[in-house]
C-alpha cells in the first residue's frame, strides 16, 4: 500500500496557493500540479486564436478545438521547476500576463472546457503523491483527497502581492488595475455555474494576511505529518 496522499489547496487568487503548494511538494518529494496554469494555458491559446477578447468569446470554436490542444507539465532542466506546456511548448512566461488574468475566469466557467482539464488532473493524480492547487480541487477534482486546505486573504493584500509579481516581471501595470482584476475574478469564480469557488466542508481554512511563507509552510506541514504516520 502506498503511503502517499493527495493534498488539495484551494482558495482565492494571490493567496500564496501556488508558492506554498510548490514548497510542500518539494518538501514531501511529491508532484506539484498548478491547475490554474492549465486554464491560463487554455486562455492563452484562445487569445492567440482570437477566440476570446474583452469584447467577445466564441466558446464553441474553443470547445471544438479541444482535440488539438494538449496541456501538460514538464521539468525545466535549467531551473528544475515544472512548467506548463501547450502543445509541446512552454508557455510559462506568457500565462501570467494581465490579459490572460482578465479572461481566464470566462474560460474556466465553461463546463465543456473544464471536463477535459479535470480528466488530465485525475490522470496526473492517479498514483497519489500529489499537491494540487486551484479553485475546485477539494470540491470537484479530488473530493476524497486526504488533506484539504482553503487559503484566503484581503483583496488589497492579494493585489499588492500580485502587483509586485507583475512589476518584477517587467509588466507595465498599475496597482488599481490589479486590484480591480482581483475583485472581478473573485466575483466570477464564486458565482460561476460550473465548479464555483467554495470551501469544502472538510477543508482547513487559513488566512494568509499576517503569516510568512515559512510559517505557512510549517503550519500546513503540521497537518501532513500525522496522516503520513498512519499510512
């Protein structure tokens, strides 16, 4: 019997989900899967094909194109980091832009687009030993995950974090644009019909406003250890 588990980390955007999920995966020698990056890659594809913009969304064209889209994760040999690949090409540098951020919730709200993404996620987690973060990992993708966390923080703090990331990556953006995007995405994620963002009944809810990454990692890890000792 495997002593590995599935750890699901859900929550609002820019709460540290991806960063802490990566750190836990490294610490446990697990596979890290960024489900949000999958939807961002799909959004980037749709933008490139001109299926979506601020003023239009031809969802049927994207749905019909799904057989031509392959998304997976590969390790960058230079950085040792896992990057999302779209049809064999790394798109990690392109999917964090505000243009993608402004449209990704529209993509993620379409059930016929979520279904193939969830199928990939199920395959990646079939052998356990996975830390996956997103919006519906503990509620839809892995409702039977052994351990579930839900991270949250104030809109203002999350906007500051995201703004710093974008500025450091040389994006020309204002704080107010980032804040408005955070508020809009929260509304879209919570109100969408398909797999809305919500707290699973068995999730451990943690506010990340006044806690460092080291403290957050140790806090989450303190819940992991007892489960592994039972395996």
